[in-house]
C-alpha cells in the first residue's frame, strides 16, 4: 500500500491535496469513495496535456484500492464446519451445570491446547436478551454450545466454526484474486480436515454422554439419526 501511495503522489497526474481525503474516513459518515473518485476524474479531465494511458492506469489503480479497502471493512464471514441441535421435551436442567458437566467430560479426553469460556451472545437485535453459551477454543476452531429452556423442555445445540486469522481474512477479501492467494498461503491439508473431524467427534461424544446421563431416568432416548451432526464442507474452496 505504501508503494502505491508513493507511486500516485509522484505521478504528474495526481493531485496531492486529494491524498488525505482519499485515505481518511469521517467517523460520522460512510466512505464517500464514489464522490471522491468522481471529483478526481473531473480533475483529470481538466488537464489538457494528460497522457491517456497514464490516466487509464491511474483510474484502474484507484478503483483497485477502493475495492480492497471496502472488502477489508466488510463484515467477517464465519466458516461453519458443522452444527447440531436437538430438543429434549418435558425436561428441565440447569444451563450452568450442563456446561460444567460437558467441560469436565471434554477435559477427560486430554485434548491439548483446549480452553473454555462462557459467553453471552445476542439472540437477535442489540435490544434482545442475550443467551449464555459455552465456547470452547481449540487451535483454529471454536465450538459454541448452547443449552437453554424451551417451552416445557430444553434445547441443546452447538456450532463448530473455523476461525480465520486476521491476515487470512484480509487476503480473502481482496477482490478477484483474494481466494486464490489465500489457498496458496493457507493450503487445505489432510491434517487440517482430519483434526477438525476428530475434535468435532470428541465434542459431540461429550455432549451426548452428558445428555444420556442426565436423562437416563426420564425415558428420553435420542435415535441414531438424532445423534448425527450436520457437516459443512468448508475446506472445499
């Protein structure tokens, strides 16, 4: 980016006073890149001895910078590896106690570099009530587990999400070539696929074991189909 700015500032066709306005964003307004580009194009057209080729190159560079900046500030997209949800009818149980039982069970599998945190996530808008989740971190994944009352029963669900690094996220949002660069720098390997599946299996087995234990006297029994998670092929790029 620094090299591009230097190239533009040393060009005879670039108006120096526009640099600050191009890269400074007002905190109270959206990025007015369209208006700024239009103003700059008017400036270019006012120069009689302008080389047409240089003008075209400059416009293309400006458009590319705009696209990159807009892409970077866009909302981050989560990559969902898998998820699972099930209703336990006519059953009540403490949310915090359920999370503690799952945490203890997962720790018994001796998975390295695993950590736990309880987080409050919004159910809809910023004015809506938050819901307590157990978030489990492991390498480049995090696992959000929800256990909450629903009607006369309880609802349990989880989402296993691939968490991209900041560098990977920026590269990913570069228009046109971002995904190709991302794949080259962060290749999909058998190890990444297999380790994600292994972690998901341990987590699901832990949740099911706790459910079976706390519902053994209620008559609630999950079928084989009800025990299966739904997989997303996030590594198919």
